């Protein structure tokens, strides 16, 4: 099986395949999936165009320039610190999970005052991704790699908060906005809880009373 080349005239196609891979790794051809899941040292040596492509994609995604993909010398890190295949795949799946919540989280938000179940979306379920994002794997994925604004050190810590934000009682639809800086600002405001204040006791009681009225008078 030949390794696809990222440099040259096919960079645009590579960008499309990479976007598909981040959404669903199993949806791209095997040779591309193997390329994206290769060790960083191998990628840097054989595919310098991929590093530039990843950097551009990261800037387009959230406006933060990523840390450069640099191959570490053998003495810089012990063998035990090398990233294994499962963790690399897990990071890709985690990025897909974050994107799914930002894009489709409103489909699982509980915004019906009568309490009907939202339709949801399979992409929001960690166990349906490839590889499956089990609690054990989530605990190994550093949250700082996912470009989130939710507090927490690992995906295991931030995922419940991310789910509560995008699939709770408020629905957000912002990813269709064409202005990149506007999207980034909104993500920060939504995920950090900057403008979210808890309701006072009397406001909570008023909300509950309103819900009872709706149930009594359909």
C-alpha cells in the first residue's frame, strides 16, 4: 500500500480528507488513516506538508496557533513517554467529539418545557467513536490538546462539563457563522461560563411555577 503525499497540488484534497478523518476516522481510506495516525517523528520526516496543513487547520478551527510538531531527539524523552497508537487515535476521536458538541449539541439539549426527549445525534456519544472513548482512555487524553475553554486537566474531567454546557437546558448554534473571530469569541464565552449566573431562589421558584402552568393548560 503506497503512502499518500501531502505536498504539492493535492494539498487541498488532503485538507478535505483530514477534515473527514477528524469527524469519523473510519470514513477515510486506510492509507490516509494510517498516515494521520503515524508517529510525529515519521510524519515530520516523510510528510513536511502535513505539519503545515495541520497548523493551518488549527488556525482555521479556533484562531490559536498550535505548538509546532517537532521530532524530539532520542535523549529528550524516554521510550515510555512516546505516544502509543491508541492514544493518538483517542486524541483524534476526542477532537471529533468536541466538534460534534459545538456543532450538533443543540440536538440533545433539553429545551422543551414539556419535557420531551431530544433527538440527539450519534456523534455525541463517546462509545460510538473509533476508537471508543472509554473512561480509561478519556483519562489519558490531556484537555489542553483539544483547544477547549472548559476547566479540567483531562478529557475525563472536561467531558461531563462540556456535555452539560451544550446538551443542557440551553441550545447553542454558532458554528455556521462565517466570521472566524466571532465564532472563537462565542466558544470562549459559552464554554468558560463567563456570562452564566445561577438563578436566585425566587427566580427558580417562578420557573417551576411557570412549568406547572404549562402542564396544566396545554
